[in-house]
C-alpha cells in the first residue's frame, strides 16, 4: 500500500486497493481520502456508541394512556402556526 503521507490516499488508489485499505481501518487506523491534494473524506473504524442508547420499560400500558379530547370548534392550523411564528414561539 503506497499512501501519500502516512494515513492519506488519493481516490484512484483507494478504488484500486479498497480491500487492503479497509483492512487497515478495521485494524484501528483512520484514513484521509484526497481528491488530488484536497482532503474530502475520512474513513475511521466503526465503534458502536451505546452511551446514547437508553432502553427502558414503559410506565403505562396502551390502555392506560389518556388521549386529549377532540376539539369542540374548528381550528385553522395554518393560522395558528403563523401566529406562533410571529410571536417568536
């Protein structure tokens, strides 16, 4: 593999040797992809981030959820939306 500067590679070479470069990425190395001399992308090892994933049991069953009552009069949704935007909401 003849990367230009350590962890950089031009598009043509990446296309020609994609599998080899991906093996390096899988091994923990990142790779910067160049279009001529301009960096356009970075390929990094995939790491699943579970710190943002929160799974919890529901506190209510579907039967226990109370739905709001239906409106008693007609509403012009567009008019309400535009009024909210004028008031900065």
